[in-house]
């Protein structure tokens, strides 16, 4: 158990915690190895917040190599009850434009081989997965985005691919035809691990590009990494302002629904 404590967690790097007060960087050890980086703990609006860059501060960890279990467990050890998970994503639908935010309510897992549970036996545990994202935090994110006049989509399904490559045109068109909204490489298993530990979790997807399945739109080119980074940097201030306002308005403690996500999940 760490001597340091925090109540809110953010999977984000130095661009976020540079705005916090009295920041301390600490090393957290977990039964699942080291998290992606040192955890920075600071104060925003009187709230203790833990910041952890999921890819490492120098973006040295590709999506399939992120220690998702260690990251979630580190947050739990620090006392975190609510996590904000901003992430870049690609759009699969013409009406979801680069620069828009999507507050996801569903995901589709297309990853492979990732450690996605804390329960490897001998007791069988089956977490209810119907509604993976915290409704309280989703409402807070949507209301805050509206107040700040950020173009936000109040629902959305993110399809999570293994990475690190982007999708082929055929894959992307399939995802689009299925009615899924955005595509990302990190949302799974991040959200389900938080729920297994009883923490509330919200994803805020920042649309950086149209995915390859949308290249038939006028002027749209297949996604490239440098374009993703350009749009992400251009919108960093909006993401930071949104998260800071969310922190100032966030309820204390986990919501009952997320805290009880594992109720009746054990089969003994």
C-alpha cells in the first residue's frame, strides 16, 4: 500500500499534471509489474489527482504492450475511485468529424492476447458487461463539454483494435457498416479492469481523423500517424480544460452501480 493517496485518476501525461499544484512523482509497485510510468500526484480544485501516461511519458509503449493491469491496480492502490480516460480515436462515420469529442457508452473488442482480467482462477468470475462505462461520469463529461461549447456526441461505440497498425480499408468499412462510431487501440481492457476493481471509468474520445473506411469522403486521405498527432496537439487545451472542470465538479467516491459491478459475479 502506497503512503500517497489520490481520489481521482487520469490516464494522461505531463500536459495535464503541469496544471496541478504540489506535484509529486512516485513509483508504484503492483503484483502485475510496474505501471506505464511514474505516477504524478497533484492537486486540482482541491482534489487529489493521480496522473499516469498510459503509453509512458515518451510514448515508448505501443498499445499492445501497455501494462493495463498494473496501471489499473496502481490507481486502486492509491485510493482512486473514479478514472477519466481521454484517448485519441478515428471516426468511422461521416457525421463524427475530426475535432469532435465522443463520450463512449459501448465498446467492441477486436484485440487479442491482452491480459484483461484480475481473476485467472481458481474461482470463476463473470463480470456483467452490458454497460461498461460509468453513467454518472458520462453525464458529467457531456454536460461539461456542452458548457464549454465543445462539439460532443453523447453516445458512441468504440471498436478497439490490437494495433499498432491502422486498419485496412476492408476492415474499416466493415466496422463502419456495423454502425460503430469510432476506432481506438487502448480502450480495451482499460475500462473492464477498472470495473473489476470497483472504480468508475469514463472514456472521452477525441476524434483526430477519419479512418480508412471513410476515405471515399471528399478530401479525405487514409489515416497517418503524423496527422493524428497534429490534430491531437491542436486540441490538447480543450481536453485539459474539460478534464479540469470535470475534476472540480466530480462527486466524491465511486457511484453505487460501478462499486457493485462485481456483485454476484463469482461462481463457487
